[in-house]
């Protein structure tokens, strides 16, 4: 027969209270311990990463930019007058000579104006010839009058001398001798006036002819201008080269006004590269620095010839004068990749440039442990940078192996496992 224990209920209650107190104290401790545990290192496939080893030695500083090949010499062919495109004889991509006719324009208004200018010039030339003949006739008449007066003067002078001699010998009236002398003197004065009149008339004749000649030359210049514009309706290339495509091509039947671009001629054998360099990298570029342009069908050596002072869309245009020879595929507007050599650094510690590695910046990289199974995050200070390499100032030693890939997905981890 079971005997009930009087203190069993009390002991059981005490035991439950003790267990509860222990659990209440253990749960926070366990939680704190778990919170302090580091997350397990995630695994990363090594074959998907881009590792590199820190080295010491010479480092070539370079900057790179995309660009295009453009002709050094270009000639834009404008319309010199209003007209309509009648025929296009040469299309873009065709080699042309300076006198090659590219297209033909028509302009009835210009043809009419040219005829009017021609007739006005002929009328002015006829007027000039008529004036010249008239003035010549007037000059001859004046010369004839002066000659007659001169003859009369000489006759009167001889008569006056004779009468004076006879008057001295008492063979002729003294009064009549004085009258003869006065008559001779009067004719002498008139002869001088006629000579002066001829001289003044010569100056007046030159002035009238000069005025008419200026009018003729003015009309001739207008006619030559109209004729030149009429001749320029046959649009010529201007110099030897290759006809280039315009942004807005001209079509047959299109009406154009003076100044409208009708074509562009370039010399494909004289090309330069226009590279777009990031504004943050252009500060170390100087004129004369060597450069290499990759046409994707060959490399062309050159030197920096111009740096644009303005910034457009975060880039600066840098011109590279090319030495040649040019690959067969080199042509205007070809997309190229250019590399400019800034300087050569001797005996520096460097490594391949990480994805987010910038000059004079401090970043965090994963350094591979010697066993190659794990990589730990380290802080690295960079110095001068190039296209594919960057100088290491602090944080790494020669021989260290680091991961250059984009590891932003593992920013919350200080260690990764390499599979």
C-alpha cells in the first residue's frame, strides 16, 4: 500500500523554480555568445576571380581613351549661290581631284542676272569708246584752232617788225606801226590762252575717261562675279582627296541656298586620332608625349599634338598626330582605342589595377593566404596609377597575392574560402 509523502509537492515546485531561474539566466548568455560569433567564411570559386601578385620594378604610367580617326586636312564645299541640285556625279567614298565636278546645280535667276551684267558691261565699254573718240575730236579741233592762232600771231609779229623798221626810216606811218604791234601782241596773248586751254582740256579728258573707265571696271567686276557664280554651279571638289559623307546628304531636286554644305573632301592619307580622355586623368597629359593608337587591325605610333581646353560630358579631347604607316583599314571616322604614355617609374611596388582602384585612394582587398585556401580582407593605400597597373604605398608586400575582381558582394565578410 502506497504511503503519500507530505513534502513531495513542495519539492517538485522548488525544482521547477530552480530550473526556470537557470534557463532565464542561460538564454541571454547563449544569445550574447551567438551574437559574438563571426559568420562562416563563404565559399568562392577561384576560377571566377582575377588574382594578381604584387611586384617591384619599373612601371609604365599610361592613360587610355576611345576616339576616332579624323583627317588633318578637310575642305567643306559650300553652295556659292541659290540653286537646285540637277545632278550628282560623285558619291561619298569616291577619290576626287581638285577639278572633279561633284554635282551640277541650276539657277535660271543667276543665268538672267549674268546676261544682264554682260550687256551692261558691253554698253559701258561702247560708251567709253564713244567718249574717247569725242574727246579726241575735241582735242584735235582745239589743236587746229591753236595752230591757226599761232600762224596768225607769227604773221602779225613779222608785219609789226616790218612796220616798225619802216617807221624808223620814215617810210611808214608811226601810228600804223603801233597798230601792227598791238595786233601782234593781242594774237600772242590769244595763242598762249589756246595753249593753256589745250593743256587744261587734256586733264579734263583724262578725268572723264578715268570716271568712265571706273564704271566699266565696276560693271566688269559684277559680270565676272556673276559669271564665276554661274561657273560654280558645276560644284568642284577643290583639292585632291576622298569625298566624305555629310551628316545631311544633299539629294537631286533639292533647293539649296548660298552657304549650304554640298560636300566634304578629306585626305585619307593624312589622319590624326581624336581621343576622349576622362577629365580626372587628363591633368598629367602634355603635348609631345608618345601615344599608340589601336585600329583593331594594327597599331599606329604617334605623339600628343593638342589638348582641348574645354570639357564635354566629363571628357577632354586630345589630338594625337600619327606617324604612319597606316593599316589598310584606317580611314576617317574609324573607331580606335588610344593609349598615351605619361611617364616611366623605376623601382616601385605595383600590382594589377583593381576594379575600383583609383589613384591616391585607399581600398580594401582580399589577400590570399599562403596556403591558397582562404583570403583575408586588408586595407591597401594606392599611389600613382596606369591603365592596367597601380602603385602600392601601404598594406601589401612584394609577393603578396590579391584578388582584383569586384568583391562588393562580400563587403560584410572579412574572410572568404577559395574553392
